[in-house]
């Protein structure tokens, strides 16, 4: 293979799918922005003012960000031990990985409705708690932030397991042995070698899950109920029920901005954090 | 620098002399039905450079990992510094180890890699800095302490791995084929460097390799292993000139094998039917077996022990056979000859400086050797090594 190949029309065709995708992306983003900033007579920030000045909407922003952060942290914390287990149990790794991924075989909507069955006031969990006499009044496990966090964590945990596992698998096979010969206990080896080397994977998981969660629609609608909206579910309502496309676009632009800024912030934290551990 | 004694390892005087010694007694290792080691006895004197040499699957790495404590023997005992190591994990043994893939910590700098073991031992910062510097200087990396591991060349990584182990001043340093991934030039450099460092520190080095040249170059003593057993344990010259059996003779150095049959055994002499008739060889050439008349044997000749004479020359008391020069290859300081003697193919090596007197390819010649240079071996049994595996 030579480095410079003659350009041929056939090869230019290969670029076509990319161009189509890019084109669609920019057209839709342009559409989004023109809708968001549009007004009857030109450009304005009207819809943004409508959104940002209302205190109930500010609550939605705060809920979206804080819940997503909780979901991200919770997912990483819960999946780290799972990833560690999969890493250790070499023989069972593939089987267990399938178990971790099985929820993805079921549609998101179905799974989320499944949580209704579990979390409702007369659901399985409250039923068991009442039956054992631990609680007398059913706990409010859904139609609130808790329900959303539970649902989203369940949906997003496999991302974290895969991301952390892949960084564990990238650790050279006998670093642990080497650490042991140099005098480290198993815990010291974990803390000084395994944990720092798997941190990039954990942080990637944190970022991916945060971004996935911040744009969630279905879970907040089903498990949050009418009173606990996410930005995503609010956009859905503006489009599907109030038909206010301009306002929906403004919401979307806000969400985009939040995602983008959080990504920058999280990346900065990641650099700082992983830097200090070395 | 003198190998200072860490407090924990400085017991009473009689043991002090034995610091760095290894005693392996009756050590066997089996994984299920697979025997990997068959009951080894080995004593390594303190301060020696010992190489475990053998083909892959011979059990040399298993023996190293047993000494390190990564695995426990199925039978037998291992003592280091005169202390029984039974049941002790690697971190409680007075050993260091350099791994085949080096296993450097990629998230630490060079300095922090070397400091790792000292930090675990809570060595005060000033002493830690001093020691790290001393040992980085020792391996010639004093100027690269702040580098990241990914910024180092292969040879530099070797040196970091070495310093990381040596800074803890272990009684014994175990090296598991650490040079195998390097190119020849660098490998040769590091062989010399390793040997020099070992001599300077006086630490016992146990080095695993399958490269007989490397073993010969570096070692005070070589353990030749095959099929899970020790074939010979001796100095490199002794192993070359007095191999214990045909396996060792073939594995260390080059050997011409001439099949023969023992015709008669008398005091001091064996008579062998071989190419060119019956030859009387001194019994001192017998290697590790007591032959009986009628048994088949192998006459072994090192290439440099074969003389090539003109067809009409006088052999001068040596055994001489008619032959042909098939090839004459100049290899720098030596000439390598491929000869044929009847059906037998032989390799001979002569000094290039004697080349003028030696025949060209295609010419007939007399192939001569001193009976005292001939070694007589028992033929190798059918590959007994088949049932031995490296590791499950």
C-alpha cells in the first residue's frame, strides 16, 4: 500500500454517507437554533426568558443536573465491584457479562414500566416491607426523584461495568504479582496499582452516564410522574402536548449547553484527579 | 556499594554467611496428572550468578516461581538464607523479581517505580530519595528519574525493573527471561551490564533463559534442565567440556553426533564400531552411562575438535577418516566447514587465520580427531519430554 493513492471518483463516493450524516446533523441543529431564537418579527431571546425566569422550570434544571450526577456516581459505585468481580473470575467473565447486559435485550419502556410494578405504593417492595412489618405506610419510591434515580441507574449501569472492566483488562497481567514481590499486601496493591489504573475507565463511565442521564425522557415521564419532570421529558411535553416547537427548541438549546459545559467541567476534573494520583 | 542487611533479615551470625543462598530439596510440582518438576535438589551458594537453562517446557520458569513463592511445591522444601520458605507468600520472602514483561507501573514515573517498595516499607523520605538515586545511578538511569515509563526505550525499561527490585536489597534476585524481548545488540549490552551489577552488589542472581549463549556468557554456574529434571549443574566450561549426557551436550554448544555400536569394553578403553571401522576410545570419554557390548551409542565431537587434513597427510596418532569438504563458510574469526564422511555429515570449525592451509569446498580431505576428544553418550530415548508441560 502506498501512502498517496490517486484520487478516484469511486473513492469520493465513500465520503457520501458521512456527508449525508453531517448534513442532516447541521440542518437539524440549524433548525433547532432558528426555532429557539425565532420570533414573529425576527430574532429574540423570548423563549429563553420564558424558561429561565420561571422558578418551577429552574427546579427542573436543578433536578436534571443533580439527579443525573447522582445516577452517574451511583452507577459507577455500584458497578465497580461488579467489574472487579468479572475481572477476577476469568472463567465466568463472558457468562456474567451476558447477565449484566441482559436488561438491554428488553425495551427501555418495558423495563421502566417493570419498575412501576416494583416501586408502586402497592408494589412488590412496599408489599414486602408492609408484610414484614418494617413499615406501616407505603414508602414513596416513585413519582419522585428517587424513582427516577433508581430507574436511570438500572438502565445505565451496564455502560459503567463495561467501561470499568475494559480499563481493568488493560492492566498488564503481572503488575499485581510485581507489586506483591515488592512487599505490597493485596489491599495496598489494589489501592496503589489497580484502582489508579482503572480510574480512567470509571471516569469515562461517569461522564457517559451523566450525559445519557441528563437527556433522559422515558424514565422521568414514567417514574417521575407529572410533578417530577426532567428537561428531556419537558421538551417531549412541549412538542407532543403543547405543540410549542419554539419553546421546545429553546429547552433543547439549554440542555445542549448544559451537556457541553458539564463535559468540559468533568474532563477538567478528570485531568486534575488522575494527575494527582500519579 | 555493599549489600547492606535490612534489619528484618539480619539474624544471628551463622545465617549471615548464608544470606543469598538457596537450598532446594526434593522439590516436585504437579498440576493434576501433569508432572512439571520431578524432585529437584539444588544448592545455590550465596553471591553466585546462576542460570536455569533449558528448552521451553522444561520447568525452569516453574522452579523460579516456586522459589519466588507464587506457587507452592507439591513435595519437597525450599530454603532461602537458611530459612524454610514453606507457605510464605512472595512478599514475605527475601527476594526480588524481574518479570519477563518487566511489569513496570505505567502510572508512576521512573523514580516512583523504584521508590514503590521503599514507600511500602515506610522508609523516611530523605533516605528513600538517596536510595532511589543510588540505584538509578547504578543501572545508569540517574538522569531519567522524572521520565514516564512510556517514554523509555526497551533497554531503559529493563534497567528500571532491575533498579526497582535491587533497591530493596533482596538476598536473591530472580530474573525470568528479562532480555528475551530485546534485539541482539541491546541484549548483549545488557548481559554485560547485568553481570557487572551482580558482581558489584554480590546479590545472588537466579536467571532463567533458553539461550545457551546468554547462559554461558553471564553465569557462574548453569543448571541445565529438561523434562522437569536437572540434567547438570556446573560451571559453564565444565558443562561444555564434560556434559553429563547427550541432551546437555547438544543443548550447550554444537555437537557432531556419530552413531556407533559398542564392540568391547576393557579397562580404560572402549571399542566402538562406527564409520570407517572399529575405533578404540579412552573410557574417560564416557558420559554418564556404563556401556555393555552390543549397545548402541553416540560418539560426540565438538566442531573445533575436528581437524581437516590434506588427503595424503599423516594423521599423527589421531583417528583419521576419508571425507569431502561440502562447504567452507567464512564467519569472521572462524571458518565453518560442512564435511561428509561416508553417510555422516560433520561440522568443523577452524580459525580463519589458519585458512590458507585448509582445503576448499569440493576437495577431498582427511577428517581427523584425537580419541581423547571423543565423548561417548547413551542415545537419547524417544522424547520423554512429551508428557511434561510448561504450565497448565
